[in-house]
């Protein structure tokens, strides 16, 4: 019987294989020379590891490099059938889903209406139908789904709402239907994670992302790490006490927008974005309404600053609307002598949550595939 390689040799080969797989996942198809440059490995090491990975069904030929000067060189890539992941953003009106491969390339994307007030079966049915529409058989089996949802997500994957946590029922039901691992995350937290890879947060060691959708939420990053809190409550700033508001009253949500619209003689049934667009066109009532909402956002930012003192606030969702973001900056200028605050606009706008979900799904899929390939487990093809 053939004896296995020595431990040190097995470890070295595993490390070399991981380096090559990570390079292919990060960069896409590469020649052997490019892999040598990416990993620092010798040509012999690269050739040996690629042979092992090809035998394991982990990599495949990806054509010939016809761009680089000199003799044509064959490219290799991760095997296209290794598997894919889906990233999903659910809000109170719709769900947006994207399928991606291990390199993070989005293969398909689709949006559909979504009714979160429906029962568990209806929600899972709707989402399963959407995901089925974006899955591509050529991408291999579905390995992972990362789903961004509004509200508090507990450590066990439960969703907390006005009726309390669901005990992970939604995640468990969706996981059973899809046949893959499902990870839930708060939508604003995902938006904050997206900013870590964007241009706006470059050079910031800490920031708080403030997103306005159906309500106001924050994603808090300190020393480059997202802060979720012990129970997932970190960033639930919509109920921070403010002067003139009863304790426990929301600072900004759909009800607040409707009440302010009625107070200013506007249609309370219109969504916030319609009022912001009207303010952009110069309607005085919409401008006054926006100013009050901006004042509330600045008071929330001031409260956060007195606790964690982030370097800046990044505005996302409807808060990134040009009229709203400018009104927020103007409200901040009025208190600058007391508490200087810096506001920036998100790199990704209303797509921040889905972008964050794509990033998390890509990282999770890569690690899942790398572990499966290197251990020879059934988690790969």
C-alpha cells in the first residue's frame, strides 16, 4: 500500500494549493507565469499543484492568452461547475437577488415584489421562485445564500420584529427549500460592509453608515470591523430619544414621513423619495419637510458621536438622495460649533445592501469551496 506524503510535505502542498485557488478566485483565469507572479511559487510547484487540482476537478483549461507578447500560453481557471452562491436583499416591498461565481462575478440578477407581511410559507415560496429564476445550471450547484433583511438578526439567525424573534424559522425553512446553507444579515450591516470595499470609506478607520429606507438604521464600523453587538441590536438607532419626541417614538420611519407630509400639506400616502424629488424641484412644503427629517438624522449622528466618535457618517438609501444629503449637511453646519460632524455619500447608493451581500456571499463561497477541495470532502463537486 502506498504511504501518504510526510506531514510537512502535505501541509506545504495544501498551502500552495490554497494560494493558487485564492489567486484564481480573485483574478479569474491565469497563465502559469501569472500564477507564479501572484503566489511567489516556482514553475515546478505551480505545475505540480495544478495537476493535482485538475485531477480533483477543481480547475480546468480556460483557453489561451493571446494578448501577452511571446508564445501563447494556456490559461487555467476554477472549474465552472464547482458551484455558485446567491446574494439577496429583501426590503418591505421587494426582493433583489443575484447569482455569482467564486470570483464574485454576477451571473444573473432579478427583482420581484415581496410581501413580508405574508406567512412563513408565502415568504419562502416567493423567495424560492425568485432564486430559481436567477440560478444558472452551468454555474454548478447552489452552495450558499446570503440574505439581507430589515430588522434585528440574532446570532442564531432569527429575525426580531415587533412580535419578537422567529427563532430562525425563516432561515431554516429557506435552507430546507434551497438545499444549501443560508446566512441572514441585517440589511444596513451589509451596506456598511459594502462601504469597506468602496472608495468613500478609503482611509477611514471608523465610520457609521446611516441608511434611510422604511426606517433609519446604522451600520457601525470600528477599526475596520463591523460591530453587531451581543444580540445583533447595534445600530438600531431609529428609537434614540430626541427632544420633543416621546421616549420610544421612532425618529424616522414610514409613519413619521406620512405624519410630516400631512403636517406640511402633502400627500401622506407618497413614499419619502417622492417628497425628496419634489424638494429637488423646489416645492417649499417638501423642502421644509426634508429639513425636519435632516435635523432628526443629525441629532442621531450627534448621539452616536458622543458614544463612539466615528471619523465620518456615510449616507445610504434615501439618505443619499442629493436633496436629503445636502439638507443633512446644512443641519450639521448649524451645530458644528458644538459638535463637528462629517457626512459623506455612499459609494453604492441604494445598491449598498445587495453589494454587501454579494461580497459576503463571494467570500463565503470561496472559503467553502477551498475547504472542500483541500480536504476532499463532499462539499465540492
